[in-house]
């Protein structure tokens, strides 16, 4: 446990203050011309629409996320929260609009000055800047914790087995599982499995981490160990994080910004202090009241 | 010759029947190896996003599964030479039975592939694994583990279908027993022994499959 000394670091919300993007002129949504690359947001959704058949899940959504910003996404089920992460991870194709990651178009690429749909190679390259942790863990059941963690670095980044293993052991000890390297997922608790999943995603050195209701499948008792790991990642590492969560307490304490989704749009967003103390919209107030009553 | 089961006669024909058994086992193993690989290829092609490809493969699989093996080996051995494709009886028989069972194993694989949770594909995608590695490293190890018993079933079924090849002059175990019987007009011993060999070998195959299943079981 070499990282033991560094635990309880107080959280420093050091992300730059975001400009209010809410009242942006809708006309400039499509002007995706790159500005200064260094100041480009880590993730930019521009006019993103996602439909499943006749159902519109994301409705011309605009959202910018700064480097190292921690954004909590909350809202009722079916409001498009998880879909936002899924289209960013390219698990689902977009119906319309564009996404940029780290100044590069994700689902499109620039060719002779025009945006064309991305090739499989381009998609894989840009996608590897993003890591994702799922509600249902999705560890590979036929691989040990260590094998799960070294798989992608060896196969995608061409690391040698030794390099990959050294780094995987570091990551597994970062999530407090250095003694579980040789355990199969079925031999681990839900919380432990989810921590392996976090280590596995981190092994690809992503710049953006997506957490999709990562504690929803866990006993309340096991939630804490996963949230502690996320807390430490946030305070000790340069990671941009987007998390869909129902843990309002965690969102309030951890996030730099809270976005409230309703019917495929961001209805309201702000710092956790503003957002939880004085929600503006009636729908938001109603949602927060319902969540509080449920506890 | 008047005893119910003539042991001397049985001992006399034993070597010929053993040779035929070995021959039959070899046909089965070669045929099944082809069926295992080809069936997997067919199953993956059938999942292709290219509609003409997946439909074409689906049609071929259904066609072969829905026609008798006997007709297929007849076509391979007696009809294809008319079009200039000539194979020995052994080759035609092995290819025929392998093709036939590849279509059955492809359906087994398809069930196995469908049984792998969607989250596994998504996790592989989120880790940027290539399509090849997604299949070989993540999906197939899970899909195949789940269908080993069903594949084992088809191994035994295929072995018991080898007598069909006697129709195209392949002298497998059953044909050998019949030949011996027609030489001496005593069918009891050769047919009984052939049946016993089929039983013993089928049980052995089933045991081997069960052992493989046990060895690959996940903790």
C-alpha cells in the first residue's frame, strides 16, 4: 500500500470557471471551426441528436466540458443521461450533430477541409482517449483481475506483457486490490469488481473517464469503496470526468458542475452549491424533492 | 457354428472390425475438426452487417440442414464428377459429413454468440479492442465454453452418421460388418460387435467432451 500516505487529500476544485454556455446563440452550434487548440474544451457536444426509431433521446444538445472538469449528470430515467455517455463512447451512433474530444472530431474526421464520417481507424484512435465504467461492471469473466487490466494495453497499445503487468499492478493497488490480481471476477464482490473495472479503464491512459451509474448495482455498503476510489482519482489525477449518478450527496461534494437532464436536453446546470441550494426550474425542484423523499 | 454367439468366429473377424473402427474414428475426427472451424466461420458471417452476406450464408445453412446427408454425399460422389470434380469416396464422404455438420455447429455457435452479454461487446469497444481481438479474446472464449456440451452432442451424432457413407462405397465400421456377414452368412457376430464398438466409442467421445468441459470451467 504505497499510496496509503496520500489518501485524504482535500478536494480542490481546480477546474477553470466555465463560461455560461446555456444561453448561447443557437446559430453558432454548427460552426465547429476549431478555435485555439490549447483552449479547446476536452469534450464538446454540438447539436447532438440521438433517436431510437421515433423516440428522440438527445435533442440538439450542446455541452462543453473543460479539461479536468468533473461533471455530474442527473435527471429522471429516460432523460438521455446514459445515452450521452454512450454516444460519447461511440457505443451508439449519432443521429445528428458532432462531438469533439480533445480538439478532434470524434465521429467525423476532417478530409480536404470537410467533415466526413470517421473511418474505423480514426474512431478507434480518438475513442482511446476515453475510458468508460459501466453500471454492470462488464469485466471479462474468463480473465483474472490482472488479465482484464492488461488486455487492452497489450493488444491496443502494444505494451509488452511485463510493462503492462507492472502498470496493471500499480493501478490495481491504486484501487486497493493489489492482493486480488489473480482472482476471477466471480470471486470478487460487486464493489471489488467495479474497482477492477476502473483500473482496467485507467490502464488505457484515458483523458476522459465516463462513469455510468457505477454504484447503482451495488449494495449501499459497497458504494462507498467505489466512490472513494473515484474521489481519489479526481483529486490526484488529471482526468476529465463525466458521471451519470443518482448519488446526489456525491454529486454535490465531488462535481464542479451539475447538469440536470430532462427529455433529451439540459434543463438546468450550475455549480453544485447553486444547483442544489436554489434550483430554478420547477421540473428540477420536483425531481430533487422526489429524490430527497426517497431517502 | 451352432452356438448362439460363436466366439471363435468373433475373434477371427475382430482385427478387420478394429481396423474399420479406427478408420471410422479418423473420418469422424477429421470431419468434426472441419465442422468446428467451418461452423464458426459460418456463424460469424451470418452475424455480418452486410445483409447479402448474412442472408446468403443463412440460406446455405438452412438448405444443407434441411436436406438429407445421404443425398448430399451422393451429389458429391456421383454427380460432381459429371462436372469435372472428382473425389475419392473417402474425401467425398469426409467433406460431405463435415459440411453437413458444419451447418449444425454453426447454429450452436450462433446460440453461444447470442448468449454473450451485450455489455461484453461494449466493454471491448470501450477498450478500443480490434474486431478480431474482440472475437478471439473476449467473445469466443465465453461463447464456446457455453456450447461445449452441445458441440459434443454433434460429435457423437456425426460419428453415428458415418454408416451413411457406405452408400458411396466408404468401408467404415458398419459396411465392414455387412461385408463380413455377406461373406459367411453369419450376421449376428459382426453386427453385434459393430454395435458394441459404436457404443464404446460414442461413450468415450462423450467422456472426453465432458472432461474438456470440466477443465475449461471457470471458477
